C-alpha cells in the first residue's frame, strides 16, 4: 500500500514527470536536436550569408580551385558520369521502383515516408533556388555547364534524400550498415563531381546536405517508418505499416 502511495506522489510531481518523460523520449529528442535542428540552423546561417554576399563564403573559391587543380581526362569522364547518375531525374525511377515494391507489400507507412520525403525535397529545392537566385561559379569553362540557379545544390539534396530514405527503410535490418557505408560514398562522390565540374560552390553543396538532412529526418520523426517490425512467419505485414498508431488515431478523433 505504501508503494502505491509513493508511486502516486511521484506521478503528481512535475520534476518526476519531466525526468521520466526525458528518460522515455531521450532518443527522439537527441535525434531532433542533431538530425533536425542543427542541420536546419546550419542551412539558415548559410542562406543568410549567401543572401548578404552572392560571391560566397571565404572558403568557397579556394576549395573550388583546389579541386580544379586535379583535372585530368580520366577524372573528366568520371565526373560527367557521376553528374548524370546524381541527377534528380535519375533518382525518380529508382524511387518509383521502391515505391511500387512497398505498395505491393502493403508497407503503406514506409510508402508514405518515401513519397513525403522525396516530393518535399524537390519542392524545397525549387523554392530555395527561385528565392535565392544565386548564379553558378564562373571560374573556368565547365565541361558540363548548368543554366539553372545554384543554391542549394539539387544533386546534393537528391543524394542525401535517396540515402536517407533507403537507410530508414532498412533500419530494422542488417542492410542498414551496407546502405550507410555505400550511401556515404555515393553522397561524397556526387558532391565531388559538382565541385570538379565547377558548377557549384562548396556552400551550395553544404546547404543542400543540411536542408535535405533536416527534412528527411524531421519527416521520419512524424511518420515513423522505422517503427516497422520484422516480417511475420505467415507473411502478413506488421500492423504498424497498415494501421495508424494510437497517437495518430487520437489526433484524427480530436479533429
């Protein structure tokens, strides 16, 4: 009886409630801080700096010239090939195929995450480019010139968005480590090719990374694609994929 009374007293204590809440939600809060707030804060700082000075940040030109100093015919071919692979239009068939698989498997929560993250990334990129109107570097004649605005890099945003989607979809399996390793190499390779071709400042790349990272992780915290459990023996999809979570049902009921 005394234990029950003690528990009731603790439940009425705001300090105890806050402590228990932080213990229960510390992973989500940490992910919110590191994965959403800090990237978006970095993007905001870059945006303000570029808005104030279209020429870029002090380290933009030195990095570009340093990358350009490594030019040779073999790297030219590699850079152009990577630029084609990293195109947003190239990612669409890949994401479309994954979406179809998720639809057939009735993984609706994962499908909702894929569609929201990818479409949202495209919209954010187009809006940011039109608002910022940053011209591309003109330090040398590029072998693969671009005519659209530069900030933020669509290639950088596409690479982060694609890898983030794949990572969250494979989070419950051992495949996530393979996706993380090769995905990181892919993201770096795409960024390098944009600098090598001279069509982006480093700040364009960094801004693309940050806003895409903040967006994809933020969406994951809402839709929760990683809540999916392993596939059951009878082949049925987990309920987390085909039904709303309790807190989601409550929100709809309240509305």
